[in-house]
C-alpha cells in the first residue's frame, strides 16, 4: 500500500499563509457544523473572519462564534474585495455560484483534524512507521470501493488535498445509508454520542417510526438536556436516554468542552467530568439486545468498541463508526474483524470534506 501513498507540496498550507498575509477580509459561506470547525481552524492559523454569510432561507442565528451572520444579498456588494471560503461540506455547486455572485477569490479549505487543529492529521512518516497495520487494514475491506477510498482518504489527509478523495465521494446519509445499512422494522439502535438528539430525530424520521427501541448515550450535561428535550418534543416513548459515555471500563473521566460542543472530547486536561461505562455493562443493566450501533464520539470510538466485545459477538449488530484519529484508520478495522471475523467492512466518503469518512460493519446473513 505504501507505494500508492503520495507526499506532495502542501498547497493548502500555502493558501492559508497567503490568506493570513494578504490583509484582505475573509468571508465564510455557511453557518452550520462545518463552518464552525472551519472558523476555528482559520483562527488557529492566524486568519480572522470578517463575516459569515448564508442564504436567507438558511439564516437561523445572528452569530457564529463571534462573527455576525449575514445573508448573501447583504454581503454581495463586498465579495469582489474579499476571499470567500466555502463553509459547507458539499461545496462544488456553490463554488460556481459564488463566482456568479461576484466573488473574485473563492477557496475550498479542508479541516483535516478538528480535534487537534491546526496540526496536520497524519504524514507519510506515520504511514510508513505503521505500514504493516495499514496494509492489514486495507486487506480487510469487503469491496474495491472501500479499498480505493482508503488510499484516497490517506492521501487526502497527508497532503490536505481534496482532489484525491473527490472521485470516491458517495453522497448518502452519514450513519444510515440505504446500501450499507438497510434498516429493519425491529431495529434496536444504540446511539453512542447522542449529542442534542440529532441522530435520534434522523433515525425516527427515516425509519418512519418503525423500530423497536433507541438507546441514546450522552455524557455531557448540556447536550444531555437538549437530547432529552428532543425526545420529549417528538414524544418518543421507545427512546431511552442515559447520561453516560461509552468506554472500555467504568470510570469518571476528565472532559474538555468547546463553544458549540461539536468538538468536545475526553482529555486529561479537561476541566469537566463525565461518567463512562462499557457498552456490554450498559446493555446488560438494561437487559437489552442491540441490532445497530452508531458511534461518533470524537476519538473515543476504539475504547468504546473494546468495551462492546460481548455485545458484538452475541448480538451481531451493524456497526457505524466515524474515523476521528489517525490510529483509527487501521486499529478500528483490525479490532472489528478480530471481534467478529464474519463482519463485512465498508468504508465510504459521505461528502466532499475529509472529516466525513465512515466505517460500516455488517453481517450479511443477519
């Protein structure tokens, strides 16, 4: 595999330097999750944001962090004198539109690692040092698209160049794509990383309410309150919300929180605390099986899967995992196949930004 790994001159870092040194105003298009991490990434690289713009129909808040959110019409007259950076994940259509709006400089900036910004996600030396494990992981995927996506994703991360991954983008739902994760009418979803209830809401809607149960785990106090509010607002009687995180042991851990709680994570330097336990223990106390597990917990996925050994081997659930760390590129596929040799692994790039890489594990006979 290492023969297909490229280390080229990093054009994105050169662009960031140019933006920082130009002194010209920078405007972000978009005010959602990606715009939030993009704004933090730019700030970490010494690039202030003069404005955030959205289409009028998508304007829901007045501010994104400390920047005012304006409409595209309000900013249009200034676009020729600005650098416009696309802050939405499915950017291709807007790049053309921004030029029509009068933008002189339109840039797509990929946030390679929003948990450790502004550091690079990985480099070629890391791949070479762990070459055997990368090779092993590459050989575990069930189809050619996964293997090609794997190489492209690594090259994208190393070079911060989205051109590598773009041919392999397969637009679909992030956690519950129809092809890789077909839903059953008796699904029992374990939602690890309940956040504010976004996954609960999505799953309820796309399944049309046809499922057996949802168990949602969210350890953060503020997010848990919002999760409960979502459940109550939707009147979901088959949803159990637990204020606990998933880990490989029962413990109290330090937890670092951020402004919008998107990039909260377990950290020895965190000022907060959360309670964690193993998935095996949590489900055991509930006396519940599980048929589908979704984990999106900002780098804690590996430890959580280690604590789900009995659950995976007994219930054979479908597993959906976001890849948040460079080590997860090889250790999560290897771990899943060690726990369940019959599990089929698929890797998909779900939109045009590198952070949206998802690993799916399924049992075709179940």
